């Protein structure tokens, strides 16, 4: 019976993939050689929660957990989370904070305790994007290579890092409104850009801040001497963070040691990837049919081997296990963020009844491409246009205009006003207003003064990336 089912699924997938493969062109702008990096939780104090695009319901964060792109960390009063990144960076998410790991990818390399202790600069190339919605983070970043970048945004500004120890703070008022972003640099140099586009360079021992509605027009203030006690605190915490990365933790930062699928499955995928795209897709179909509970992990590993085939891989896995289509699309997109629109479209095409949920799940993983993801899904499943517009706008209300424009340009023949109305319904839904027909949970106001913060949906606001870093 199992063999018969495998053959049936195989022919189903082959037929479907022949139909949509022409829609999923190879990647043209993916970072060559970069794969999803490893983020290890090295210590947890107090009550810390985290969620992922695949698992929106928050659950407790534990020491030893590995975090993926798209993960959101929420700390409460008297709680902190310490993180180690496989490019040598370490970070502490302080109490009453919400931090989102939007992207972390790097070139492959081997890690052990000796290598970690002797790092002077990162061993390869990496791309890191984070979003501090409110609260504080302290980070110590090894010197980045020429083609690497690390940017952490807040609602009011973005810190562009090359290699430094720093503290970034984002403050909100009781009504949830963003009030201030502050950057303190203990050593090294950080570029600090405001949402308005102005930029300052903050050297070690200096502080700069951005206040909402300031006389400078939301510009970053001129750097001033920071308190010596604050600099010492930043350095002390950074040193402690590095000190707790012991031998097992260092080895766990080796991406190849964290594979969630068996050695036999890995070998089958690796061999198929050498035989060509069709062989790889067929192998993914067979493996997912045999082990449907591992569909996401199988698709992710296959996408790492052949990034250009990621949309076809995701669609093949989703055909076999349509109930996990959203998780598959989000997981594969976390591996190849630059191809998220194509991945979302391919999966939505074969599981069209879940198109709105797929668009939301993938845009939560790659929020910088939210509008493109929504438009791509609509082009693949035109009958879902209004539902996608409303759902994505509900999840990302701060990008409503971009979502509306992108979908209107894609949905030829559909009244643009109808798209705008659907987007507006989504925005109202996100504010707790409206009929709630899109099925998305409305976020609560974010407050970091007073009671412990709640766990709202992730709706980061893009801010300009600092130049010259």
C-alpha cells in the first residue's frame, strides 16, 4: 500500500510541476553561497517566549533552542535571553523587550570551541537583519567582512554595524506609540540612520538618539559622550555572553551538526541534486510521501542544496502534504529569502485554498518583501486577490500603501478601488476594528512601561539602511 501511494503521489506531483514550473524562474539576485545560519540560545533567565511564522502560538524559550529566521523573542519583567550567532556575534535581549530575527544567512563553515575562542573577525560572509520593536538589546559583533552586513532597525531608526559592542534601545509610550531610539557604542563604530534618512556615525564611548517629532525632524542627534558606567556595563555583558559559549555550544553553531533529517535522507537529496533539478524534485516528493511529518525539514534541506529550484521543491512538498503548505512555504523562504515571492506563488498555485495564509506566513518570514509576496501570490491565484490583500494588510498594516499598489498593478482587470477597500479592511482588522473575516488575529497595543508586555503580531516598519557600512 505504501509503494502504491508513493507512485500515485509521484505522478500527481510530476503533472502539477510540469504545469507551473514555467512560472518559477531560477534565482537571479540570491546571495551566492549563503545559507541559513545557526542562532543558539545559550542562556534564559525568567519567563521568555518566542514564536515563528510557522508556529504563531508563542511558547517558552529554552537554553539550547535553535532559532530560525522570522523568530520573534519576547521577554517579560526580570527576564533575558542570550543568543550566539554562528558568525561569532553574541546578543542579549533584555527584559521587557520584543526582538525579531528577520534574516540571518552566512557562507558555510565548521565551528568548534577552539575556532570560536580564536575568532578575530567572522570566518565567512553573512547577512543579518533584526528588528527591535521595543526594549533593549546588547550585542558584541566580531569584525564583519567586506561583503557582510548587520542592520538592526527600530520604529524610528536603524543601526548599521561593522564590528562593535553596542546597546540599542527602543522606547514606546503607554499608548504604544514609538517615542525614542537610542544607540550607545562601547567600542567600535556604528552608523545610525533615522527613518527620515539622516545619518550619523557613532564611535566607541558615544551615544546618539532619535526622538519622535523632535526639532531636528526625527533626525539622529549629534553623538555625545556616553556615561562611563554604561560603556563598562555593555562590555561586561558582552564578555559574559562570550564566556558562556562552551564547547558543546560552539559545536552546535556548526550548521551541519543541526540537521533535523536522517543521514540517509540527506544523502538521497545530495545525490539527487547532483543529477539535476527534476531528479531533486522527484526525490523530495518520494521522501515527503514516506515521511510527511518531516515535509518542512526535507524541503528546507533540499532548497539549501539547490536554491534555484526552491519554488519547485516547496510546491512538490506542499502537494504531498497540503495541510502543512503554509509551514513549507515559510520554511523554504527562510532558506532563500530573496526568492520568497516565487516560493509563495508556487505553493499557492498547488494549494490555492490556502493562498491568503501562505502570503501572510511567507511575508512574516521576509517582511521586507511583503508587497512583492502578496502580488506574486495574486498573480498565481487571481481568484484570491481580495482575500490576500485583506489578510496581508492585516498582518502588515504599516505597509498598506505598498501592498495596495503592488496588488493593483498585478491584478489586471480588477477594480483598484476594490483592492484598496480590501486593504483598508485588513488595516482596520489589525487595529481591532472590522468584521475579522480574514481569519487573522488582531494585534494588541504594544506597551513596555508598566505590566509585562504581551505578544503581538510582527509588523516591523522598514527604516533606511545606513550607507557606507
